[in-house]
């Protein structure tokens, strides 16, 4: 689903204009990014949570040449789905 398709679907589902839907979704992601920069976790019960994890600097390999490459330390964004979402995606078969 593209951003435009997502905005259309949200506007239709919520009964709001596309402009309002885009502002709302944009605000949501802005808040998630700001919270992640502070090291906070953003949780939505029944859906999941967004958090960060740190990776240490390490040495990797260039797969084409085999040459050693330094990989800098970084902060990564992580999404963990809730048990409710996992159950909805993986219904039990009889």
C-alpha cells in the first residue's frame, strides 16, 4: 500500500477529508520519531509498540570483495507486534 492509498483508506474509514487524514497520519509519525529520539517507547494496545535499539560499531565484510569494512554504531527503530495483532494475523486452524 502506498502513502496515497493509505491516506485514501483512512479518510474513507474515518469519514474525514484526505487533507485531515494526511495531517493526522503525519502528526502520528512525527510524534513516534520525536519519542524515539528521546529513547521513549510508543505503544498502541492491541497493535504493538515502536521502540529503539542500539547497535555497537563492528567490522563487516564487503560481499563482493571480502574486504573488511567498519560499520558505525547506530540507533535502530524497532516494531514489536502485540499478541492481539499476532492472533489476528495467524488464526488457529481447526
